[in-house]
C-alpha cells in the first residue's frame, strides 16, 4: 500500500485517509484479539489499534512480537477520537519493523535519578523529557524573536578567552598553542560591550562555563546563557528590558506549549500571574533586613545565597528584582550608585516559587578613570584588559547589560526541581557521562 508518510503532529489533516507513520514503539498492551500500540515519531504520540480480524496473521504476529522502543513503520486509517490525547487514532493495517529492540533498560516503572542520568541518552525519549526540551525550544525561539523585534543584533562572542570577566578561580583553563593559558568563557559580556559601539543594542546566545564546585539543584558546569548589552541604557532601563523579555518568554511558552506543560503537570497559575503583573523590586539593604526579620543569620555585606533567594521569592510571591548590592561583592565593571558609593547599580532577578536567580545585570562603569580605579581596588592587572579599557577612551557612553540563564529559566517555567533535566546532557561536578 502506497500511503503518504506523514508526521503525527499533522495527522489531523488526513482524517479518513490511510497514512504511513515512521517512528518508534513507546508502549504496548494487548487483549489477545487486539493490539494497542503507543507510537511516537518525535513530533507527537498517537495510538495505533490493530484488530486480529482486520489484518493477516503475519501482520498481527509482527505486532505481537514488537517490543518497547523498537523502530517501525506502520500504515493505518486516521480516525478522529476525542477520547485520545491527540484527538486521533490509527486503525492499523500494516506494520514493518525497522529494528527489533531487546532488553530496553528504561521500562514503564519507577527508576532512580542516578540510573536515569546514567542512561540519559535513552531517558531523553520519555514523554516528560521530550516535553521539557520542546518547552526549551520554545523559550529559546522566544528569546531570538524578542531581540530581533526590538532591534538587537546577535553578535556571538568567543568561547575561548585570554582573560576572565570576574576572576579565574572558577574557570576551566587550557593551553592555547604557544600563547599561554586560555579559558572557557564564563561570560561574553566584555566582548558585547565592544559591540554596542558598532550596533547600539546587541546580544549573544551560547554556552558558558563555570568551574564552581557546587552540587546544588541550580548549578551546572556548562550552561547556556543569553546576554544583552545596551548603549545609553541606565539600570532602570535595563531592568525594564529584562522584565519584558521574561514575560514574553513565559507568554510564548504558555501559548505554544500547552500540551507540554500538561505532560509536565505544571500548575501555570503563577506563570500566568507573572506575565500579566509587574515584577516586585527591592533593594539589597531592604532584602537583608527582611531576611534578618525572618531569623536568617545573613549580615549586611554578605552575598545572598540560594536559601535566601528562596525566602525572598516566597515573601513576595512573584518574581523580584533585588537591586543595589554592596560594591565589594560585585564585579569591578559595575557602576557605583552616586547616592551611595558603597553600592553598585545592579539587579538580580529572582524567580518566583523558590527557583532562585535567573538574571544578573547592571549598569556598567563608563568612566575611564573610575574603571581603572575599580580595577586597582580589585587587584586586576590592566594589561590583559587594555582593549576593554580602550572602550572608555573612544566615545564612551552610559550603558547596561545582563545575562539570563536558560536552564534555570526553563526549570522555572517547567516546574521541575533540578536544572539537570533542562539541558540535553548535563555537565556537573560529579557527572560528565554520557
């Protein structure tokens, strides 16, 4: 039978017609005279029903022998069925195995996370993992669309760098030919700052690397980050841009990934609220006072960690910008707050529901002499950064920027507990396989 090959996502266009589906067997149950085959092809899932009295014996036996995750091609009549999750079913008339699978390790039962991570290459086939990565795909598409529609130019920055933006203690180092040590980039920010003098509004999108020996549910050694830099933006402009971007990402995911969010069993009420309401804003000083009032031992001048972020987010019940951190615990390039020189004009965006920081941003120091002074205070040698300092000599302007972590943001939108599932193959302190 010469049936057209179609994808499961488009079978609704072929109601009443016989089509061919090429994919894999996700699951199966039988009742002796009828087989119910759960089929997937990457675009979706559909049930194929094969009745013994409607096919020849060889075809029915082939369906009886087919095993979980075997690859196969089937043909069948597309029927509308409102009870089916996809709204359609196939009445199967033929089945051709492509490869029979034996002893597939991930069976329809509970497995521990360690086992699943060891078999990550196979775990990706599960319905929840598939939903997660389709959600990530939508979030990333939203990022690109948002910046394109707002006149930002994508300017991808180096992954191998000669210097570090915030010190080398948590970077991966490698020998770079005969030129000395190079580092896997922890950020592309410094290079993006150079690009604003050509384009005004720029962003990058790529992998970044942090050699932090952290085992928390929010940390990866390799993760993807979106970074933006904006000429003539102050810190308030920068914060407003971040809010618009995050709301746009959430809105696109709510609109375009309804089925995926259902598979993930995500309660979307908080996300819907985040799209429609302004984010909260508080200063670092007020946040510390708030935490101390809750009994947290944090002291003024301490950094705000994961536990503190969770407490802050629960207090506000919505995403919140924590602004104006102490100068001594932030990077050398952040601009001092003229109202309080011990603070810098920066903000971290903490997601709601205890998902922690998803964005860090600041206004950059645009003054040549003040930047040199800050570098001296931080004991940072000028020579490796001479090109960066040059930017303050030739047409310097006020400017701001930020970085958004994709895995943390996707984890929040998806409602999952650990960032390791928001990336295809996570790289962590204790895992580099597979």
